[in-house]
């Protein structure tokens, strides 16, 4: 999936103050590669990812996905793209606590209308891929943080997305587990030819990235293709 | 809780309204003549101290223009256990009618079993009893019962579900006059209007010709109680409405809190592309489930409470009410309450469900970080 932004800006109000979270960002992300957006806390990288993941509307500017101007899409069309073509990994995993690991992975497939059998087979296969075939019926509370993030990655892959958006995926993890998760995302990116965009301030992620962008005060800094 | 309260209060109110209305079964379409000042609730004189009528007054009333037939009657309430205080609802009634006038006074009579019969002799101490009384005391055809120092032979059991007749002891007038020491006296004379005469015309004629009596038409008898019953039922409906509104607010508040606690979950659903209708349905399903469970539990505990109240108000043993729980809380009323509870909970879920469907991941993440 190709993502292109043009002068993308997001402003919001925090009480009396207007915050410019993303300030005129123009960026082009090619297909099948691990792109990392690096920046300190509050720099606007999560907001930029929300915009790219069609989870938020820009105040101005344009966002194109495979040449399609997303600013013209309705809420329903944006949800359809998120469901069918994108996968999301969050810093705090965002698993539904009442569902088991396998049910969490099945959820996007349920929403996409897969049959019960297809959901279960694929969810088990994905959990096996992320090394959790022995934790299928465990609830998030019974899993370690690293395991929860693996379940979240499996969920992100459920509908076979072209783009995976990961916001601080190692933020809650210790360095060893974080490294494993980054390794997993990198492997998925290479093996399954997916576009992965990661927002982070973790230097270890930068090491495996195909492209790195820095962001500071909402403005994109230098980029480095590796 | 709300469903329990509504079922218990509603069923109890409804039951007593029904019982009171059923009293109209006596002297249906007839004028009731009583001594002046006697208060009549439906067909029951509630202040017997108002005085008795001479039995032969029935002959004089029979000669009034518009009167076709007169039936002198004694109707006494709550007489078996005279040591007890009067119950809120009388435990039983004695209805005493001249031989052969059974049907004119009581309406169509059915007796349990094939060998039962109405008392046939003014000299024999014979009675028929209501089914509820018979069940409570294990009386059946051929049983001997003691009443005010006399022993009676039960010749039949009235086969009726009506509360008044179910709690009645029916005997010949002459026997009742001896047992209750009302020689040659009665407390009611029922008068059937002749063809072409209305109850109102007959009543006016009787009151014009005989000073010492009130002649009450069916409408006048109902006038005493019907407005009160209507008012009670209106209050009951009002209380139900208030309880349901309070329940709606409570369920909505609790669901709003629950949705607020799970904001991140709903935002996650939105992020992964769940349609708004899916998120909406998740919350509505939860409140409907609360309604279904609440409705079932409310009906169970409400019916139980209504049965206990029925027993407390009448001193009839609790066990006797259990088999007839569906008469105390009718199935249609159960369905009505159940549907209302589920509807209230569904309505209560609409605003929280809309809130949940509006939750966006970007807002949640902004609030968290």
C-alpha cells in the first residue's frame, strides 16, 4: 500500500490553547517496507499515525492511499478501509479483556464477515505464527505484556491487511521483549510483503527500519533511506 | 427490584380490584333493598349494625309497581373465627337464600363432582361451600362442619374461581336466621325489575312507597366503589410509570458509567473498523440482557411477594395460594411487565450505545498520552 501525504496538518484545542499536533507534513511511503517515525513524546507521531490510519481527520492537507484522496471518504468508507486493508498495533495493546486470545484475533474477521470456521482456523494459525499456539484460550489478564503485544500483532494481521500501523509497539515492554516484537514486525514486513509504519522513540527499531523519519513539534525532519 | 415492586404492588392491587368487581355476581341486574344508611360495597353491606329488615317486607316490596320478584337474603362476613379481628379482606362469607332461589341470587351454579347438590330442606343443617374454603379446611361433600354451635353437612362444593363465591358458605335462609339469631329478619332484599321497568324506576318506586329503606340499583352500588377502584388503578399505573422512569434513569446511568470505563475497548473496535451499528448493538444487547434477567427475576420475586401479601391480608395459608399463583399474577400481566421491563432497559441503552459508537481511538489516545 502506498501512502502519500501533502501538507497534512492537525490542530486541536486543549482548553483555551490551540495545539498544532501535526504541522504541514508531506511524506511518501512506498509499498512493502518498514518505515519508522521517530520523535520524542508529544512530538506528534501518534497523531500522524492516527491520520495515516484513517482514525482521525486532518485539519488541512491531503492524504492519499494508493492514489485515493481519503479526505473525500465518508466515515463508513474509512471504516471499510481500516477493516479490510489496515491493521493496528497499539502501545497499550488494546485487547478486549473479556475475550480470549483467539477471540481477540477472530474479532476483525467476525466484523469482515468470515465464517466461524474460517475465523477460528485463521486465528489459530496467526497465533501460531506469533508463537502463542499454547495460549489460545487465555484472556489478556493471563498473558504477559509481550504475549499481549503478540496477540495484538496477530489481530492486526487477521484480515490480511496491506498496511500495518504500529504506535509505540515496544513502549510498554522490556528491552528484550521489545526486540522480539520488532523482530516479529520486521519479519512480517519482509515475508508477507506488507507496509509497516511504526511510531517510536526506541532506537532499536531504527536499526531494522527501511526508512526513518524524525518528527519534532509536529514537523517532519530529515529522512534517511537505508 | 423495580420489576419485583411493580409485580407485587400491581398484582395485589389488580387482584383486589377484581375481587371487589366480582362481588357484582350477586344480585346481578337486581335492585338491593337495605335499611336506610347501610353502606353497600358492590353487593356487600359493610355495616350490618345499620339494622335488619323484616323478612315479610319482601312481600310488601313485591307489590310495588315494577317489581317482578323479591329474594330475602342474609349476607354475613367473616364469621367462623369470631375471636380474631376483622381481616382487611373478609376470610369468608355466609350467604343465606330461600330454597329454590339459588340461581336467581348467585347466577349459574356449578358444583364439583356429580353427586353434589344444593341444600334441599329448611329443617336440615346443610350447606354448600366455596372451593377455596373447602381446600383450606379439607372439606368435601359429606364433611361435617361446625358453625356457631351447630353442625352442618356439606352437600356440595361450589366449582368457581371467583374469590367471593370461593370463600362462601351458602345455606338456606331459615337455617341462617336460626344460626345467626336473626328471627324472621334479613339484611338484604333483592328485587328483580319486571319487564319494561328499569332498575332506576323500580328503585324510585320502592323508596317512594317505603320510607325506612334504601333501594340501590347496580349502578348506585358500583358508584360507591368504582371511582375508588379507578383511582387506585390510576395511582397504580402512575406508580408503575414512576418506577419504570426511575429504573430507566438508573439503568442508563449505570450503562453510561460502564461504557465510560470501557471507552478504550469501544475505541479499539472503531479503530479496527467495526461499523457504528455493531458497537451500538453490543451496548443495546447488554441492556436488553439486563432487562431479560431483571424481568425474569422480578416476575419470580414479585409473584412470590404478591402471594405472601395475599396470604397476609386474608389469613389464608400461604400454601393454598401457591397453586393459584397464575390467578393472583395473571400470565397476561406477567407478559406485560416483562415486555415493559425489557423495553425500559432497551430504551435506557440508547444514549450509552450512541456514546459508545461515537468513541474515537484518536481522542482516547490523546487523553491517555
